[in-house]
C-alpha cells in the first residue's frame, strides 16, 4: 500500500492535563467515513484509522521489521515439509460482543477471506496468485488452528502480518455468519465501536475486557493499554476545516496532517501553547514507528516544513511532545513534569 495512512499527528496542548491527569475523552479528525466494517474491506485512511484501534490479527510487526505474535500465543509450529503452520491462540481472548476467540472463529474469518465470492481485497496474497497458496484453514483444538499450504512458502507469515490487510484481523463469528454485509466492526482490540453516524463521527469506547500482551511495546507488537475512555473521530474531509477545528479547540488531534498546514500550525498558539511543539512528525520515524502501514521512514530530503529545532523522537531532553501512532494505539509523550495521554 503506497498511501501513508498517518503522515503526521498534532496534539493540542490542552490534552496534556495538569498534575499528570489523563483526559477521559479525545476528539480526532478523521478524513472520511469508515467505508467498510470488514478488515481491509477498504484501504482508505478514513476506514483504517478507526479499524487499527478495533481489530487485531494473529501476527503483527516489531519495530525492527520482524514478525511477532499478537492474538497467537507465540510464532507458529511449522511442519517438517513446510506445508502446515499451526498457531496456538492466547487463552482468554474475547471479542467486543462478549464471545470467546477460538480456533473456530479464526477459521471462520480466514475461510471468509479466502472465499472468492467475498472479494476480500487481500485474497490474492493467499490464493496462489503469488508465492503463497492456502489450501485449508482448520481448527485443531479449541485454541489451535492449522493453515495448510499447497507448497512451502516462508512468505506466509509476512503476508499475514501485512498492515494494508489489517494484519488478517479476526472478526467475531456474528460478522462472518451475518447474511448481510456487516456494517459494525467487532474485533478484539482495546477499543470497540459505540456508534457510527455517517458524515458526522465514529465513537469508540474502551473495551474493558481487552486482554493485552505483557511484553513491552515494540512497534505494533507487545503491550497495548487504553488510557482514555472514549475516542470520537469527527469526520472532516477538508484539511482547511480540520486545521480550523484544531485551532478552535473543537478537536484534540489531527491524525493525518496535510503538509501544507504544518508551518501555519507550528506558528499558531492555542490556550497559551505552541502547537508546533506538539509533534515533530518525521523526526520520530528513525527510532519509532510513527507512520502506520508504512514501516520505513521517509527519506529526509523528501520532508517539508520540518522545524529544524526538533530533535529525534528518542531525544526528550529538549522538551518536545510527540504523538506516536503505533501498535494500534496513540501516545502523546509529555514534556518532563507534565501529564500525558496514551490510548
């Protein structure tokens, strides 16, 4: 996928609450409606920005570009002939509708993906059009699932972790069994859908039964923790309107900044703080995954309007606050002594 889903993020200073308190709700500008409830059913940013909060797959990516387990307890066992990959699910996982995540639900999702009549956009990566051909996805036990291949294909794991395919996210069985195309996504992520108002907003709320991994956050892998109760994604297709809404305090984050507005926002003041210090939208990239769906930083000679005073993401000594979009959640890294927000 060539589209950079998140080119940059800017946080209003008001989000950094005094005395270290976390905001209970944030409002984010989203470039459009969620055009599909199916993982990667549409690959536009308006769809994938909310979906990354809602869905998870068996595998994901570490910051160094290696594949890591997410819903899977560990990396799969591979048969000696290279034709069978057996995953074991983490125990106690739950979908947003309260149903358990089982090998059966994983098989249902993947067989839905592979069925030609469903026209899943990423099916060609797994149907033999390339080097990977999945011939069967079958439950082995309640928590074990086997992927069977027509021929050995080590590329299977990296294809399954593709972020433009929403990492082959697992859907609740009620979505797969629905006689109609589902309109509300039901996944396993740290946030679930509360409401969708086309043309207005998408509201996500903290999923209280979310079971995070325990490893430290590493790229999209490891621990995720929701530290806000609600995310309201306000539909604002026009970048001028998004810029105005940010400056007026009507939204807290602009998760896909139009580069034409970076300089004006950097010079603006809102509630006594310089918005330009909220993020160095490219300096974070060498040390952190700052752009979802694209693992590598943009070449420095292609960057525009990047304030020269900003240091690298790892350099917090200069007091910059950064917004980092990774592992399916957002983080505002506070200046020393200030509160922060991570979701």
